[in-house]
C-alpha cells in the first residue's frame, strides 16, 4: 500500500465542510457546485446526508452552495452572493495561493503561461483570477495561455515578462520540462512551484512502487485528473496497471501469477474505498480462485 494513497488535505477539508454544513443546519437546499469529489461512493454518501450536486451556477437560486476544492472564478462567487445564496468556500488553500499569485503578477503586466488540462475546473478558476484588462503600461502583454506540453509551447510567442504557474495536480515531470523550455527562451521568467506537495509525492511514489510490483491497482474516480495521472505513470513503467473505482471491479483472473500487487489511490479517494480494494486483493489466490 502506498503511504501517500488517499484523500488529500484539500479534499478532506472540503468533505468535512460539507458534512458540517449539513449537521449544523445550513440554509437548504445544500448543494456543491459540481461533484465535490471525483468519487461516486463519496458523492452518494453526501447525498444521504442531504448534500446534493448542482451542475451549473444557474441551477442554484437559494439555500447553500459549497465551492469545491478546485475553486471558481471571482464572478461565480459574486453571482451566487447576489442571489442571496449562502456561499461556503472550500477552495483548497494551495489553489487559493495559486489564484492570488496569478492575480498579483498579471496585475504587474506579466503574461501568464498556465500549465494544466484546459478543461479542468481548477484551470478555469485560475484563469478567472488573471488581471483583465492588464494595466496600460503592460507593453507586450498577452492574455493567459494554457498548455500541457513542451510541443504546445514551441509555437507560442513569449513576451519579455512571463509568469509560469501550474495546475496543482499536474505531472511534476512534465511541468519541469515545460519550465526548462520557458527558461531557455526567457531566463527571467517568474516560475511558481505550484504543484501540490502531496501530488508530487504520490507521483514519485507510484513510480517507485511500480518498479517493485508485478501489478499495480490505482483506486479513484475515472474523471479524477490526479488519479488518471497516477495510472498513466504506472503504465509508462510497463507494469500491468488497473484503474478501478471500487473493489467489485477487480477480477481474479487478471492477477494470475502475480505475487506482489501495489495499491495507491488518488487525492479524491476516501480511505474506506481503498481499504475495500486491498481487502479484496488479499482474498485472491494468485494461482487461481479466491481463498
């Protein structure tokens, strides 16, 4: 079992805030803006406590809205507040730090290169905190751009003043490559070590774990960016890798001949889900059948 497996600080904090809102009688209905956690079992457990999910801001006209760890643009919170909705902001502190950083440096006239997945909610929120319009004296300023590879960077014109910042769950290795490429063209670029420490630790550990195992199981939601990244790193090592959301997805025949199976979990995976996976694996007989 990976030491770093399971829900990160930001997700745990958001879950606790949602449960507390339900227990302390926050204005009803209580909904999260988007799934609070990329884990169907956890979302179901929240629903049983009276915490629902709204897919868009337009669906929320009253009650309580909880902003998930990914964060949102300033306009979203303003919109909700203007409707009289009680807003609980569960944005991860690491994400908040990045939002403040991009706001500060784009306000100084720096053009932002944002590294991450274009469609990810965290990136949307981050872009919303960039200064717009830029200050009049920001000569050569460019609107923020989102890239996820060195290849995408090669076609970009980089202004003199550049700030680089990443999605907290992005690949540490790929971010390092992009930063190196930016600095080869703009040595004075301002670069933020914005990937969450727990994300970096997970990615480093999964590479080590894969090297020691016959197979690896990654537990987490299929729409969880950080979980998908862990599975990607494990597969790149050549080790059979299985990405599952729950224990019932494991098939004994897939583990025939294995002696050592590594288990890790994404930052949105509750500990009890990972434990169920480990328990099911422990019951399997690698020579066939279940004990």
